[in-house]
């Protein structure tokens, strides 16, 4: 009997957990493969995180996703973490294998799968990454692992940006005032800051000319941001973060179920859930 043959649960832990698209995406995947599992949102605050993680074992969940603000805080409560999650320092997926909890980070792989869907291959290219938070770390490790020649890291908090750039051999820290000078050498520009999350947020590169032909990627997935609009106007190829969200989810689904994710079904469910927000 496979782990996914008996009725089980999965879900997402976060706080505050507003509207999340993950249940729609995962439940569609379970239904399509006939897996008797239900995926639910679990709003859990920091004070109850340890108990919630214990509950994954006690209640025999197949796994959970983890979102802000617990991606780092959850690590001490797990039995182990995979190499990528350790490098990034954050976990977005926990898999329960016979009571042993392993933490993974599927954001890096989700980003790479979506870049590939968008027709961009990072090998040998130069990328500029804006931001040095959890998502930017995943992007920088993903790009480094995929063989970029150089990854230029820009961040408002320079110390944080410098620290991130130093963690990979291809990393180079670039101060914000140098963006315009360094941008012409880049093939890929990634907005991994939280600018764009709120309507009306400025572009992180407002007022800076973007070279035509640049591939501009914004991790924000639920709206056309000013960064995306600016890039489109400049003649860049533009891609939002919806595909990254899809693929971090399909990878998490595969880790939890041990089965190949029905990507098209999950994508359709994600788009439908997004349209309903
Ligand atoms: P963090 O809070 O960890 O990091 C935020 C980053 O944004 C930091 O580098 C911060 O700089 C920078 N920042 C915040 N405000 C400003 C500002 N006003 N000007 C310039 N820089 C700013 O967030 P995450 O890394 O978790 O998330 C970043 C974005 O990525 C969010 O929009 C999130 O929704 C998105 N995301 C999308 C995913 C997807 O699947 N598409 C997956 C994960 C995240 P500083 O260090 O100076 O504070």
C-alpha cells in the first residue's frame, strides 16, 4: 500500500494566512490522481508553530507547505532538511515519511522550471537580482546552480546584499547607485524584492533605463507590477511569478506524494483560483 492510498491530510502553515491559492492547486492535483487527501489552510501563529509541526506527525499528514513568517523558524522543529533548504536557510515544504519530517525548499526549482518555460536558459548568462530576502536567496542559489556566469546582487540593505552575494562563487554585490551602469551587461533582471506586492508600489528600478532585449522577471504573481509595465515599455521580455508559484507547488506535490504532478490540472486550478480573488 502506498502512502497516498489511505485517506490523509496536507495543508499550508502561515500567519496571518490570508487568501492562499495553494489549496485549490493541490486539491485539484489529488482529485486528478485519485489520491484521497485533502489540503487545507492552517493559520498558525509563531507561538503555536512547534505544536502545529508535532501535529503533522501525530495526525499522519503527508506533508505541509510553509509560508511567511515561518519558513526559517520551522527548521529547528524538523528531523532533517535537504541541502538546498539548508543553503537557502528556509523551508517551504515539509514531507512526513513515517513520522520523520524533512524540510525542503522548492522555490529555487520552481523559479528555474518557470524560466525554462519562458524560454530563458541561465547557463553562461549574467543576471541581476534585486533583493536579498528569502525569495532572492532561492533565486540566487537557483541561478548559481544553473551555471550563470555572474549574478549581480542589489539590495536596499547593503550588508544583507553583500552577505548574499558572498555565498555563491558567481555572486557580485552591486550598490543601488550602480544599477544603471551595470545593467547593460545583464541578460536577466529579477525583481525579488517585495515591491509590487501592494498596488501602487514603485518599481525597484524606477527612473532607470532598461536595455531592450533584457529578460525581466518579477516574482509577484497576482498583478502587473510597475516593474513589469516599465520593462514591457522598454521592449524587454517580461514574465510574472505565477509559473514559479505553480512549479514550487508541483514540486512540493511530488515530494509529498511521490507521484508525478499533473501540472496542467494544477495550473488550471491555480488560474481559476486567482481569477476568483
Ligand atoms: P522578504 O521580506 O524576505 O524580503 C524582502 C526583500 O525586499 C528584501 O530584500 C528587502 O530589502 C526588499 N524590500 C522591501 N521593501 C523595499 C523597498 N521599499 N525598496 C527596496 N527594497 C525593498 O520577502 P520574500 O523574499 O519572502 O518575498 C519577496 C517577494 O517575492 C514577495 O513579493 C513575495 O510575494 C514574492 N515571492 C514569490 C514567490 C513565487 O512563487 N512567485 C515565492 C516566494 C516569494 P531589505 O533587505 O533592504 O529590507
